[in-house]
């Protein structure tokens, strides 16, 4: 009789531990999902902050240059050219950071990291988040000055990132 009670208690303990393990895994996954969502939100927030900065009155001249300059040599004032170049470096740094961070946050990033552009054959097989970020990165590098900064400083950036930009033909456009 004691053996039966011990066996039942043992089975009950194993069942309890199994349930606790499942619960712990679910909690860990939920925590990981929340952390990923927070990190993803932080990436969006940085881009919104940049847009707000560009929209401020004291940045009107730089904003105009960002919309019109296709060649750094077109900016005659050396201080203004240096400031403009610094902004472009920040922009490239930001997208390099985004590109290298997203594979940890989105499960659908292709293994080789190539950008998936709207209207491509792959769009329907890729999650909307990666397509949206791919499109954002692609559009950012359609600017010739941004491409020049990337080319000038390419040793500082993730090789996979540079390959993704090149293969997307964003800089060629």
C-alpha cells in the first residue's frame, strides 16, 4: 500500500513539474516577445525623433539641403557641408544598426539578409514587417549622398548590410 501511495505521489510530482516547466517556457517566451516588441518600438522611435529634428525651424537649412543636394561639393560652406555629412553618417549608422538588429526581432528575415521590396515575387512569402523595413532601407539608400557615405565608410559597416544594399540596386537608382 505504501508503495502505491509513493508511486502516485511520484507521478503527481512529475506531472506538477511538467506543468511548471511548460508554464515557465510560456512565461519566458512571453517575456522574449515583450522585449522584442520594446526593441522594435525603440527602432521606430529613433526614426520618428530624426523626423521631428528635421522638422524643427532651426534645421530648415539642413532639411532643405537633405531634400535637394545630390553631391556634397554642391555645398560651398565647409561647416555646413561637414554638418550635412555628419547627419548622413548618422543616417547610415542608424540603418546599419536597424539591419543588424532586425534578425533578432523578426523571425521572417531571410537567412542571407536580402531586402524584400514591395511588388517582388518574395513579398507574399515574407512577413509585412520585414517588407516594410526593407522598403524603408531601400528608399533611404536611393539618395546619392547617403550612398556616397556608405561607400566612403564601408569598412565600418556590416558586410551583409552592404551586400543587401548593393543587391537591392538602391544606390544604382
